[in-house]
């Protein structure tokens, strides 16, 4: 009762307020709300604009840097390719150092951003031309004429060397340089030698230089034979100059770092390393220790955010604060081949964008306040003139809301009269619109119902397809399981291994997938590795096993004839299968302590009783099986004598090339060390130790290729064999 009385009194008092005041008060409130909304939208839009502009700017700058890196780092590859092409066309003889000097001089003149171009012959001859910062050139040469020393000469503008050497380096052998050895070691098979493999080496700087460089080295061939290594030094100083010249923001910075966090280039053009006078070594500058506050804080933030720079594997846009001021960051990984793995970082302070935007926001607010005042005065004046005709319109509106489509008599001919006419016209159109709307609603409802039926039918079809897919997956899984079981069934059993009285044999094979592509047998000792792995590789392995057993049953003992027939059989089958698979295969004939090794495969480890190991290269003993129709000209063999306690170790590259999380291979060296250290044990124990060592190496990393290992040791020979 009390509340009702209070409400009644409030309504009665509210109704006593003149209408002209009630019209002004909401008008003022709406104007204030409009100004507040406009001010907020202005501020919010400025933030959106800043974020959008910062995003586009970071993307644009990082892409420009990436394009510049790609174009700059293409130049060393072009120089080395041009040299190889010139040699292939017999336009250039690298043994003629005077001709090579002229060729290098023209290349340095053509590509201004290269600092050093060099060539090291496999016989020890060396020639290098250097572009100095002031634009002049010098020549470094080492050959028989210099008695093994490297002599340095100045070059005139025509590329002619001076008569007196500037200095010399005694006993210089370019073949001991890291860029030569890295490139030479990559040539490990016949096909790699024909193609060649280039390398980007680590960033370096010699003591006394004022710049960082990186070397791109390429093996050089002549008529398919490796003759040396060509290398080009690329100066990273130009990268810092390019970053500085971008000038994309008043206070923004951009820099390039290695995954280790070391700076490669910086738009601040700060010194990227320091010289240690005690041991005359170069100490690279970490980005987290940069003299530039923005670069240092950004690097520290990225290191803290990701935990390690090596975890950044995609393009990222981040934001962080320095002294409560927002900074926009773009990180773009840059990879070239497998050797270069850098990070491009662009950082822009928000304050670089906000100065003009803050001024515009302030102007917008001021104009909104002025507009508010003017609109308020205008609203008060108009409200007094409009108040009386409003009542009639209000009544008509109430009738319209209740569904009475009535027309208002026009009593005035001014603006309010026109408004009345407009209101009448609106009411009529609204009535027609309601009728049309009801018709459209009914039509739309029918359309939605039809679409719902179509969607239900489509969902039913998808359900049927999913069930069929699950059934196909189960069938394929069963087929792969049967194939793997068949593959395991054709491998030698333990009883077959123990049946050879004079040999102690331990075997291990683990495929990378359900079906592997590795092969081994002991009826005639053999080991093979099919390219790739999976079902197709497993089928080819079973073909090899069947063909080998069939040839052995035919008493074919000549290695050349044996491998030639086997190769032809597999080649024909692979052509019928339209498969590009092939394999390496090594076969070993054994009789009373004598081994005859033939076929091309990985190195065979010949282990003496003392643990001493000889690594036998099988490259010249055969050819890849199934690649060519006839390999008879490539097949030969080598004979070995096994004494008591001697033995051999056979393996596939899935063992030696198995990588850990740091992408380090297990390697033949580690295999030799493990076998040699435990050779006094029996074959099964040695095999288990090697496999355990392999698993420790890869840790949680999965095997990427099939792994096969055979340990064969000579037992006590019979009296006849010993004689």
C-alpha cells in the first residue's frame, strides 16, 4: 500500500512537469550520450587504426627484408653456378690460375656486394680475390710456385697483380679450411658427385676486420670428377646498411639474428662483435646484450616468451611493454636451404603512431562539445514551437500501435503539416509492408524447411561415407599387418642363424613404418636397402629375397652373373609396376673362413679379433639394383680372410643416419667406436649394445628410416679350413 501510494504520487508529480521540459531533458541526455559515444569511438577507432597500421607496417618491412635477403644471397650461388657452367662448356680451365684470376676479377666487378671469391683445387692450389672496403682489390695465391705458402698481391684497376707480395702466410693449405672440408665431406656417393652439394658455412670475422662475413661453398666438377671447391664470401655489413636505410619509423628498429641469439645485422648499425686482444679472437654480440635499448628489450622478451629462439617456427606478431609503453613486434623465420636459419625481427613503438592520432582525437572531442552546445540551444528553441502538434501525432501513433490504421486530418500547412502528411503516407506504406512481410515470412519458412530437409539428407550421406572410410581403414590396416607378417616370415630365423657352425651371427631389423624396405639373408649372406619405406618398399624387399633364393637354388656362384640376373629381374618387375624404387645390395659368399664381397651398399666394417676396424667402401663393387637394365660392367668383388675372432658388421643407412632432437646423426664413426670397444663379447651382445646405444642417441625422436644390423664373427675353424 505504501509503495502504491508513493508510485501514484510520483506519477502525479511527473505528469505536472511541462511537456517542453520533458522534451528538452531527453534531448540533452541523448546529445551527451552521443558526444560520449563519438569520443569513445574516436579513441577506439584510433586504437584499431594503430593496430592495423602497425600490423601492415611490420608485415611490409619484414617482407622487404626477406626479399632483400633472398636476392642478396642468390648472388654467391649465381657466381658458383656460372663457374661450373664455364668449366662444363670448356670455357674455363681452373688449373690455369692466371685465367681463373681474370675470371674472378670480372665477377667481383659484376657483383659489387661480394667481398671475396676463391677456389681451392684438390691438389692444394689456391686462388682468391678480395674486394677491400675502399674499393681496391688484392690477390691471394698458393701453389707450387709459392712453395706451399700463400702470397698476397695488390691488383690495379685492370686486375693485374703487383710484382712484390704484400704479405705471405707460410704453409697454407686451403683444403684444411672449414668451407672446403664441409663441402668435400658432402660428396659421399657416385650420384652426389655428379650433382654436387653446396653449403653455407658459419658466420665469421678475422681478427683485424671490421665486418662479419658468411661463406657459400660449392664442389666443382670437371667431366663428372670432383676437382675442388669454389667459395664466395658475402659481407653482412650491407645488411645493416639496408636495414638502416629502410627508415620505416622514427624510433622503430629491425634486426636479424641467428637461432643462437647472435646478431647478424641491425638497423642501429651498432658493432656486432668485439675483439679480444689477449687471444686475438672474435666475440659475437648477442641480441640480448645490444647497446640499443629497444633491440635488447625485444630480444629478452622473445627469449622469455618462447623459451628459446629455436622454437620460433612461424611468422609471429606480438606486443609487449617497455616502461608501460606498448611495442609492436614481428618475428619472421628465414630459411635458405638447410644451412641458413635466421630470424627477422621488426619492432615499432606505439608512440610513433599515436602523436597525430591523439591530436586528431582531441580535436574531435572539442568539436563534439561545440556541437553539443549548439544542438542544445537549437533543441530548446524548436521544442517550444513543436510541442502542440506533437499531441495529435502521439494520439495517431498510439492508434497505429494498436492496429488501427487511421489518417490524421491536416490542419496546418507548415513543416508540421508536411510531417502530418508524411505520417499518413507512412502509416499507409507500413500497413502494406506488414501484409507483404507476412507473405515473405511464410515463403521464407517454407524455404528454410526445404533446406533443413536437404541438410538432413546430406548429413545422412556423410555418415554413410564415414562408415565406409572406417571400414576401408580397418581393411587397409589388416592388409598392412599381413604384409608385415609375410615380410617377417621370409627373414632368417634364429635356427638358420645358428645352423652355420663356423659363424656366430646376430641380426636386428626394425622398420620405420609398418612395412619396411630393408633386406638381409644368411643363405647367402646379404644386406640391402630399398629407397624409401612403406608397402611398396616392403614388396620390393620380398621380391629380392625370392629372387636371391631362386638364384642360389640354380647354383649360380659368379658374383657378376648373380647380380646381373638379379638386377635384370627386378628392373623388369619395377618397370611393370611403374615404380621408381631401387636398392643398394651387398652379397657375401662365405666358405671356411673366406669371404667374397660384391655389390654396392654402405661401408662394410671388417673387424679383427683385437677390435681393429677396416672400413671397406663398396662403391666400386657394384651398382644400385633396379635402376638400370644392365649393371654387369659395374660388378666386381673383393676377397677377405677371416681368422678366429675376426668378423664383419653390415648395416643400413637408417642406423648411421638416425638423428636425435638436435638433428645430429648417429654416424659410422660412433658405430665403429662402439663395435671396437665391445668386440670381445659375443655377436648377440654386441648387436644389443649397438641398438641400445642407438636408442640412447635418438632419445624420444622417432626413427625416420628402416634400421638393419648384422654382426658376424668367425668361430674356431675346422682343421681342414685352418690348413
